[in-house]
């Protein structure tokens, strides 16, 4: 059995549910390639009573063929292919009657569930009937449904108002790896890379396990990037379109949102997004943004306004792979071996700086641990000046119950970062403007997030705390 990297909380929860004294209905979702199927297959290997995978973009007939094939793989014979999902799940019920009478858990795994909803086939209604009228009556049944099309899973399964309303006993959102898990994965697979290379790997691939599996340990990171993205038959050259088409049936509007967020490095409010798209700021746009947030593609940052807090949120593109792709790959001409030819150019250095900011935003708990405040209640939010011109913005503010606020500033560099006079004045001005506009009565501390720490000079005392790259690997 291949080793599962990370996922300790998910495994503990699934093991707890396996020992439950009642029927369990588990819905698992998350972006494409994040390891949902791998987790279930490895954890329940040889213990599944039934497993099938939906045919992506398949017709109803294709899905029925796949269902019959899966039934036969598990030793359940069908004379004919079912004509629809109601008949299919009735057949599955009959096939499992002997299994539910035995000791042990009867585990049913239906993967890529959204793909089964071909041609309005009402698969959600059929599963609802299967669960409500039979499966939930047996204390040793676990039904696991899984899908990458997160918005479909939430709308039709988790938040369904029909037969599946309030039937899910556990939902599980599988997120991409953090830095420590990426490091563990690479070490386990015989990569001898230092933490700076691992950090850069995370900036490109965003902690998505399948993408990491495409890396070769006998190549440098630069060589891997050239092969996967800039080679003649690079395996990652078409991944962006595949990702969005898997998540959404009509991906164009989502691609448009992602593009303008990629171009807006500090993020945009919903009204600013609507203005740039030249569409109405209505519930339709709000739904699309919520769906992108649920897929870990976009981050929604609450904003600290003057003297009050309200949800005029800032939306940022958080998926690091999407940022890399749209910055370097989504061009009319992609130069062969582009990455090795452009190392240390302004374009790549600018991207490194932005990506490091995004990496820091993914590791707030590690930052709090590095600050020694894991046990202190905190609020985290973004702040944007309303009065200053040009407007100052701080992506990560940590407001603490011990009357201190950490204003976090991320700086990527190949050695200890040196604060010069201009940077010193910018940091002081930002802290003073934040205090004035918010009416903040907490002590305001400037916190530098630097790859290799801060160089000691006459300006370094402006920072009360320093978090390094190693802290993010906690």
C-alpha cells in the first residue's frame, strides 16, 4: 500500500466514523488532483463493498455501462444494464443485502459523483431514495460520495433541499498540502532538495499531490518546470483548462474572474470585480465567487473598516498553480526551456515576491505558532486604507486578545532581507495610517515574514517580530 502523506485529521475522522454505531453518509469534495480518491482507496483498500467512478463528460448510457462493469468487478451479476439511476441503485441494494447482514462495515464508494448527473439523469434523487429507504436503516453502512465539481456537490448533495436534505452525516473538504506536507512528500520520494527549492516548488504547484507526483527526483526544480510546462509535450501545459472544466460545466465566467484577480495583485472587492467584468454586482456574481472560494481557487478576506468590522470583503486569487500558469504559460508563444533561460529576470523575481505573500497567507497557523501566540484568541483580516492616496493595504492583520496587532509584511529574498530608508518609511507610514483610520487602541507591531530573516541594520528595529521561511514549515 502506498503511504498516505499528511491527512492525519481526515484519517482520524474516517476511522472514528468507521467505528460508528449508525449508518454514515460522507460527502468529500475539493479541487481536482488534490488526493480525494487516493485517500479513500488507500484507507479502505480491499475493504470496499462497492466502488465505481463516474465517466467524465459521459452520457447516461456510458454511466450505466460503467455501473454494470463496477458491479461485476465486485462479483455482483446483472443480466442487463440498468436503464436509469433509480434501477441502478435498486440493483445495488439487492446485491448488498448479504453484505449488510455480516459483521463489519459495508463501505460503498461512489467517486466523481457529479459526472453521473449526465443528461439530467436525477442521480441525486436516486441516491436520496437509496439512502432514505434502505441504507440509513442499517447501522453498519457507510456511503461515501466524492467529487471535484465542488459547486455541484454543495448544491446537489450537501445543501440539497430535496431527498438529501440534512442527510449527510459528515462533509469533508480536502485541501491542498501545506509546506510541511510537501516537504514530507518529497523526502518520502527520495528528493534531496533544500527548503528554498521546496518553497519554490510550492509556489509553482500549490501543494497539489498529483502535480508533485509528476516531479522527477533526478532533475532539479528548474529542469522539472521546463519539462512539465515548457517542454514540447509538457504534461502541465493543458492542466488549467482541464481544472476549470472539471470544476464547472460552464467555466468561462470563472476564468474571467480568475484572470482579473490574477491581474489585481492585492485583490478586489465584489463591486470592483463587477466593474472590471462590466456586469451587475448581484447574487449571480456572489454565487460564482462563493464557488471559487469553496474550490480553494479564491480567498475571501474580511476587511477591518474604520472603528467597525463589516464584510466588504477582498477577494484574492489563492491557487498558486493558477497564478503561475496565468503569469507564464497563458501566452500565445511559450519558449522551449523558458524557465532555465529566464532565471533571475525581473518577471520571475516579481512573481516570486507575489507568490511568497500568497504562501504566507496559506500558513497563518504556522505564523501564529512562530509568534508564540497559538493559544491566544485572534482575528485575522485584511485592511485597505480609505483615506490615504495612494491607498495603503495590508493583506494579513492578526488582531490578538492580548491587545496587540501584528501587521504582517512578506518579503522574498535569497538572503536576509535588508530594510533600507525607503522601506522603513513605508512600513512606519502604513502602521500609522492603520492606527489612525481604524481607531485601533491595541499596540501595533510590524511583523516581517522573510525567507531568511532580517539583516540587522539601523532600520531593522522597525520590526517587532520576524518570521522566517523555516517557521512556515512548522
